[in-house]
C-alpha cells in the first residue's frame, strides 16, 4: 500500500531542522562505516550498563577514537546505558558517567530512573535520552520526562503515527523512533524468557533471543485422574525421561516445521515522507550485533531517501534501487510495525525463515590506481574469477561487474581470494575509493560479464 492511501499525520521538530539518522555501531569499525555511509549519529555500548553484553563493546580509549572520528564528519556518539540496574550494578556508576563525559560522548540512552538522576547530577555535559525500554507511548508520559530534564525520548516500538502526532502537538521535545531492524516479541524488549530458559538476564544485557528458537508443541498425555503434588512431580521429572507418545503427546504433524515466536523486521524506507511530516526528530536503526555490510547498506539507503525528500518534498520519488539494497542486507521478512496499525499473526514468523536475498559482504576497497584501473581489496568473504559482484559506496556509487583476474600483493595470479583479510588486486570497471564495499550474490553465476546501468 502506498503512503498516499494511508492517513496523514503532522508534527513539528523543535531542535533539528532535518531528521537525524541514528545508526548502530557494535564496534569501532562499524562506527566508522556507519558515519562514512551517512549516519548523523551512532549509538554504541560501553563495558557496563548496556543491553548488548555480547557485542564488541567499547573501551574508553575506543570511545575516544570513535568520538574523534565522528567529530571529523560532524557526527555524534551516544552510549546506551539502558539496563534496569540492581543494587550491585550501582557501584561505580558516577565514575563511569563522568568518564563518558570526559571522552566526549554527546548523550547517554537511559531507562532506569536511578541512572537518569545520577547522569543529570554528575555529568551535566551529557544529554540524557530516555530509552525505549521505558515503553513510553503517550504525550503525558513524554511531558513527565521532559519536565525531569530530558531533551529526547526514544518511544516504545508500539507507538503509532497517530500517537506520535499527539505527542508532537502537546510536548516540545525531541522524539526518536526505531524505523528499521528487529522487533521484539515482548513489550519494547521488556522480556524475561531468557532469564527463565538460560539464566541470562535480558534486561541486563544477556538476552538469548528465546523467541527466535524453534519450538514443537506437546500436551501432557497422562490420565486426567492422575494427580501428583508439585514436589512429587519434580521428583518424577528428574527420574523420568522425555517419552514421546507415552507421557507427552505431540500437537503437530510429522511434516510440520518447528515454529518460533519471532517478529518480522521493521522497515520504514517506503514511508520516509510520513516519518518526516509527523515530526520524528531521529530515525533510529536497530542492529548493534549486525554486520558491517548490514550497517553500511541500510544507512546508505536511508541517507539517500532522507536527503532526496528534504531536497524536494513535492517531487520526491522512492527509488526501487533503495529497496533492492535493503533486501540485499535483510535477514527476515519486513513490515511497518505499529506505525499504521497493530501487527497480527501475519507479522510474526512461525515457520522456517528465508533470507531475502543471498548476498554476502565480499571485500573492502583499500586503494585504487587511476592509471591502471586496479583496485586493492581486502577480502571479507571467498570470491573468485567469474563471479558476479557489486561495488557500492556513499553518494549513490554503484556498479556490477564480473571478477576477472586476481593478484596478490606481489603480483602473483590467484585462482581465488581464499584467506580472511587477504589483500587482493583486481581490475575494476569504474573508479572506486577507500571505504567502498564489494558484495557477491551466492546464487548460480553466469560466466559472462554482467553489464548494467552504472551510478558513480
């Protein structure tokens, strides 16, 4: 359905003339790619107080380097400190927040009122942004947090366009909204499945994504007249193995796929005008655990769409290639979340997931010789002569070609780029630059060269 067939809602941005594009950065390399491909700001995690304990979280020295890089591009760095803290987590909090301020972090993203109060008191140079973990959905709640001194609220993913318009009508505060990425099956990430299944606290950074697991369904096959106490049942469970068809009756057919409780991913690329017109100040992409290829591809597509609309709103047209690029990095089927209506059973993934398009990040451009047309590429995935590849980069640079001859750094010909981070030289059809990326399609390749329209 096109945006013209949906209700229109309008709001006003109060501090930002143009919406901010906020990207995830799970490590320093991803931070640099996100900013180079067009992010106005990135959000990262430190060694403590964040909800992605399995990410390559930043040391203070890495934060300092990231801030220096961001400053060169006029970008900002935010740090997620959005756990719900237990008493044992509070020790060292003041020192941690003061250190974030000292290394140049622009803002912290916080859910716990104790951390909010401490940040406002101890690190006045840090902006405090309310995390989506607070599940803020209405203008009265937003007004409360503004009066507490917070300049920005990250809304819960369950917020609709109609509700955003009401918030903008009543409260002059920055609104940040997730516009792309994974959706939690619980209420804005407030889930304890992981705690019960694996003893990993999802609200202290340990979520094991239990909703993405594969499940089969059974019922208790014992006689209804058979009653045992909880203590006896526990003892029996210790002694009695899982007996399919004896004490457990399957509620599925043999040919049925195992199911999960996972949601489809959010994608609002087709609805940039609605997001801008309702007054969303910051467009947030989810995915600190995602790959460099994912971050660069998604940021690049949204950057082009936002800039195109802001340059000429009346004549804005969604380009098909932006959507094609998004699908090349998509992990799951996509939808529009709660923005237009409440998701139903069609917006969840109950059966085996299919990757949208089998593209892999194959190489990173390190150098280009204008005289010879030869690029030096750092291998990030196996590729070889005869494969179809794509080069893409910021500012709409894109072209396809077939891999020709490959050489190592000493000029020896290679039959394939086999080794991780190997430096390979190859002839390219058009000029490329440092930070441009190369990806490959894993479907069957034709050995004839592929020529398409080129944008450079």
